[in-house]
């Protein structure tokens, strides 16, 4: 990982989040599955947007959130993803560049609008996400910048992209480029929804492709539906160089071939919105990893970033995350 220009290059869905506070009744009326993500079409996006009421718009997307957090900490990062030339696409590109993430992927050429994720946030801080992929799903092998990937210590991919054939092919190509260039591969399972749709493919990639794996405990259970969490730890231990499993208020568990490290969560007075908690955990962890911190310290920094993000709406920090490095 020496002599690399970038700490992390990530491939992900370029999405603008539309967040609104709601109650559980709204979730039920709109027939959503609380706490998960589902893909929707343009018509459903328009209907849901009209029903949500007052909303806040902020650039999002899982891998993009992680890069934004890393850049805020001081890392050198770059993003590969697709937006359109519409207003939301301009917002997304501006926000990424403003925080210090290099983002030069050309716009989508077919007129499909920039992706948006309509997020209903309930009083318990849980977020229920409804994603219209739009231009974000128009990522192809030709968009994988081999020079950029080869200059990264780590290539980071998100499970949300494991849905369309073109994005799968693009990620697989990027993995090959990374491996040939000595770039490590990190991946987040992203959501129970993603795991349930692609379990067998995920299991194969965990065994054969990934150096670093991120997931939460519910995603881990979806990956191995007939096992207890302790049994899952046993199975995952040693399959990748590092596996980091977040467990909400119980903190996280970091697995290596020879270690099982328990990291405590950081208490906050009020959980406002859990959107991006896993993304920011990955940001803190990867920043520490790229700077050769002990894995326990990587986990602690991940927890600190995650606890910071859940105290307000949205998955982008409102105060500089660098302050956490000296906390």
C-alpha cells in the first residue's frame, strides 16, 4: 500500500438523499419495510415525495458518504459514479468536490435523471429508504478508470450496486484491475435487502475477492440465516483479512484470522437519524487502516464517526470530523 496517490477510491451509487421526519403510521400506510431499503421506479418516487411533506435534501449514497467522511478526516479519496446534468446532479458533484473528494466521472448521456433516495426518519431514529436509481445505475466497465484504481491503497465497493448486470460487470472488472495493481479490495454488504437478493454471489466474493468486509449484525444474519451471531463470527473469521461487523448500541466486532476485537459504541444523548451510521463507521475505520493504526483504534474511530452522524439528519457531517482525531 506504499507509493499510492489515494487512500481510497470508491465505486458507488451517486444519490441525493431527500429526508423527512415521519411516524410509524406513515411507514405502514406507505407499505414500507421499516429500517430497510427498497428500489422504486420514477412514478413511485414522485408519489412518495408528494406524501412525505417537508424534506431536507443532501448528497448521499453509501460509498459516497464514506468517502466524504474520510475526506473530512483528511484522507485523499476519489469517487466513481454517475449523475446527470440536472439540478440534483450538479448538487451532488458540487458537494463531493467541495469536501475534497475527486469526482470526474462523465455525466450519464441518456437523459435519465440523477438518483434520489427518499428517506422516512421515524422518532426512534430509524431510516426507511426508497431509492430511485436513475443515472446511478448507468455505470459500465468503461467507467472504471484503471489508472485511478491502481493509484489507490484500497478500492471500496457497495452492495447497493450489486443489482444490475452492468454495474455487477463494472465492479468485477474493477476488482480485477485492483488485484493486478496491488490495491486492496473493501466491500460493504449495505443492506439486508441486498444480501437476500445476492447471498450466493456475496458468499463467493467474501471467500475469493475481498480483503476487508463491512456489514451490520442484521446483514450478517441474512448472509447465514440458520446460524447464531456467534456461529457467524466463527464462520467469517479468517475468510477476509479483516471483517468489521457493527452491532448498533453494542458496538462492533472486528475479526481477523487470529483475533476477535470487541469495540464499544459511543453513547449519544439523542439519536436523531441513523442514516449513514454504517457508512461513517467505515470512513473512520478505513482512515485508521490506511494510516496503519491498530485495528482497535480503527474501530474506535469508526464508532466515533458513526456516533457523530446519528445526532442530526443526513449522512454528511455538520461539524469537522477531524476534531475526533484528537478527542
